[in-house]
C-alpha cells in the first residue's frame, strides 16, 4: 500500500487511492470544456493507463494535452482559446 509517512509523533500509512490509474496531472474546466494536461519531462512516456485515459477523455468530448515544455503548451492553449471564442 505504501511506505509509512511521519506525521506528528506517529506514522501514517497511505491506503488505496480512489483515483483512476492514468489520471492527468492537471484537470480543469476551461471555457466550459473539460481539459486534462499531463506533464512529461525529458524522455518520460505515457503509460498504457495514461493512453487509455486520454482516449476516454477525448471520446467524451474533452481535451487532453501532453505538455513537454511551456512553449508548446502556450501554442496549444492559444488554439484552444481561439476555438472557444469562435463558437
């Protein structure tokens, strides 16, 4: 389940999470749309859980983006904003 974490004078052991495996690092509602952003650094790759999560988000009409650097995120977000303002 996880290693014990010191809390005050005792130890706290984390239990099972209720989150789905593969959930994005950032979840937000932007312009009324569900937006999920996964942050990857260097050669980090999406896990199979993350790939399936991304497909489910997109199938439901949400937006999923893998941010590898801030500049590409800004380009993507500007396109999202442009699409939202053209509706």
